[in-house]
């Protein structure tokens, strides 16, 4: 989960690791925690319009967030990820939802101001993620601070490419080290700016049935 790009070069098509978004190996509230997920999956998924397994959900992130290719369901790497998530879910009763699941929330009635978002990005994000969104390389092909747009980032089909999802994550976790320091309006403005920068186009067809603001 933490070193995905190096461990699975055939499946990852960008500069990210799962933990770039599922922070600290998927153990933090409002940063896509994996805790409790084996008590919920298989479950109905609105984007797919059908019941999906945890394997399919992981592969959705490989194809969209990692701009890459799915793992076989019986691959040892898939089973390793499933075992890790199962271990994190120890003791969570089947069917119950752990508090802090997902990316958090911002007020959905707010209207994004993309120009204001650009100003916030330069002031509060560019020091780590770069003025061109390309991140800060670590010198060995990876990143100290991951790319937020461009060829090495998530594609247009990713949840993070939706203004509202990105705003919730950014409000909960960014700038790194200063969680919850942005107002909902700041988060939605900067998210709208980042979400609409150029990035790889999702090849799998319709971008995202749930997309409201693109
Ligand atoms: C660019 C950010 C990003 C990256 C990188 C990423 N994901 Fe995700 N992932 C998301 C978002 C956004 C969601 C949806 C969260 C929500 O529903 O609010 C999600 C959801 C999930 C879920 C379902 C969570 C739930 O509560 O139902 C799983 C499992 C998952 N991702 C696994 C992975 C794995 C494994 C990797 C690496 C192969 C990965 N993700 C990489 C952004 C990312
Ligand atoms: C001090 C450095 C720092 C600052 C400032 C910062 N981030 Fe991040 N950001 C990170 C790190 C590090 C990660 C990856 C998390 C990890 O690996 O634990 C990340 C991850 C992300 C991600 C998900 C991964 C990706 O590459 O898309 C987004 C989106 C993001 N940041 C947006 C922002 C926005 C918007 C701001 C400004 C409000 C911001 N960040 C400010 C360090 C920073």
C-alpha cells in the first residue's frame, strides 16, 4: 500500500502510491481508511450501479487513481492487500460502518470559485506539490510530495478528480501537517482548481456516473 509504484510497476501508471490518498496505510479517519471494509464488502456501488467485491473496488483505484491496470483476483499481491485490510478490520461487526470512513465532507451547497482556488493553491500547496502540480521528485523515480495533476497523477475517472471528494480530503488532510485549517469554501475552491487541471483521460469509458461538478 505504501510502496505501490515500485512494487507493482506493471499495474501502476503514475507516480502515486495507495497511501498518497489512503494516508498512513489507510489507517486515518477521513483519508480513505481501510478499517472495517471487510465487514462491508461486497456492497452496492453507485458509480458501477451494481454490487461489487472488495477486489473490484481495489482494482477501480488501480485503473483510475493509479491510472494503471487491475490485478488478477487470485494474484498474491491482491491477496496480500485483502489480508492487510482484513487484519485492519479485526473485530468490526459485519455490516457496520466505522466512523471516519471515506474522505470526510464539506458543505455541498457552496459554489466553487476556481480563480480564488488558484490563489490558494499558490499560497498553501505549491511549496510541496509544485506550481505545475508535478510534485517534488525524490530522485529515484518516486516522489517526496506526490503530483496532483499532469501525466504522473490520477486520471479523469478517479474519485479525487471530483471537486467535492477532493474538497473533503483536502479539508481533512491538507496542507499536510495542518489538517482542518482551511474553511469549507477554501477547500472547495482549491479542489475545483486542482480537479480541473490537465491529467490522464480515463480510458474505461464514462468518467464517473456520480460526477456532479466537473
Ligand atoms: C488519488 C487518490 C487515490 C489513490 C492513489 C488511491 N485511492 Fe482508493 N480511493 C480514493 C477515493 C477518493 C475513494 C473513494 C472514497 C469515498 O468513497 O469517499 C477511494 C476508495 C477506495 C476503497 C473503498 C473505500 C471505502 O470506504 O469503500 C478502497 C478499498 C481503495 N480505495 C483502495 C485503494 C488501493 C488499494 C489503492 C492503491 C492500489 C488506492 N485505493 C489508491 C482515492 C485514491
Ligand atoms: C508540507 C507539504 C504539503 C503541503 C503544503 C500540501 N500537501 Fe498535499 N500532500 C502532501 C503529501 C506528503 C501527500 C501524500 C500523503 C502521504 O504520502 O502520506 C499529499 C497528498 C495530496 C493529495 C492526494 C495525492 C495526490 O498526489 O493527488 C492531494 C489531492 C493533495 N495533497 C492536495 C493538496 C492541496 C490542495 C494542498 C494545499 C491546500 C496541499 N495538498 C498541501 C504534502 C503536502
